[in-house]
C-alpha cells in the first residue's frame, strides 16, 4: 500500500484529495501547516509527499528544504502560482515534480504513480547492484569483477576457487555435499568423470588463501560426513 502525505492549509482540498487517494487504496496522512508536515515526515518515510507552497508557519519551499536534510522521499509541489520561477524554485529546493492549481485529481494520481514506478525501478537496480558485492566480516567478494579482498587486501584466486567461494558465500549456512559442489562448480559432466577429492583439494587451497588459520577456518567450514558451508560473520 502506497503511503502519501498531503500538506495543504485548505481543509476542503485536503479532504477531497484524501478521499480520492484512499479510494485507490493509498494510505493518506494530512498536515495543515509546514511545522506539522516536517514533524510527520520525520516520523515516517512516505512514498510521496504532496506539498502546497502557501502554508502557515513554514512555506512549502522551507518544508521541502527541511525534508531534504534527512530524507529523499519524493515530493510533488502544489502551487497556485503559474509562473516559471515558482516551478524552478520548487525544483531547486529539492522537489521531484510540481502541479499547478487548480488541478485534476486524475493528474495528481497519475503523477504519484509515475514517481512510484520510477522509484521502484531505481530501488530494483540498486538492489541488484548491491547483490553483486558480498561482504562477510573482513571478506569482500565482488561478483562483477571476480575479485576477492580480505581486510582490504586483494587475494588472487583461480577461476574455480572463485566459483567455489562465490557459490558458498551467496548461500551462507547452506551445506553442500562434495558431489553437489563438483556438479555446480565443475559442471554436470564432471560427475561422470570427476573425482570428489578435487573439491577437497580446492577447498584446502582456498582456505590457505583466505583463512587466518586454515586449520581452524573462519569462513569455509566442514560439516563432517556431509560437505562444506560458508559461515557469514
């Protein structure tokens, strides 16, 4: 459910907007002056703030600037003034969009949905970018560049050592048998001709490179009689 903060000192406008947005399944909070708006924004991260320019206590520009000091939540300015300077001022104070009064509520809804779609795509991209770097204690594995660091020092791994570590770090706590690791890292055909001791050899070499004490591993652990797993610090 999308959460919207409507800020306007005209209570009839706020009432109408709240009713219409709630009809679309949105959760709506309302503020009638700049001070109340800032306080609500500090208490909750809204999906969109609909912010009128002409407000008691603090005007919309001041509210926008204050919110930008602690949050990047999207702000749409509502202004009765139609000149370009007011629109430019709103954008310079940190607004994401503006709508000139009198407005059609359908346009407001369309702008809200457009901003939410953009933010959803951005958050998805950010999430994907973040997932390419795995951090566990002093260990950092960058999946894109295929580089591994321990305490900021780069560790040189072979291709298979990296593939093995990548699989384990991306699935912390999951125990893989030697047969599973041979299949996942070396390929399906490896099970027909490969020796599971290949896995043991690579794990030993990997530990020698990344573990402070290979005999007492910190990252790649053995589940006796089963296989290997990664312990995320």
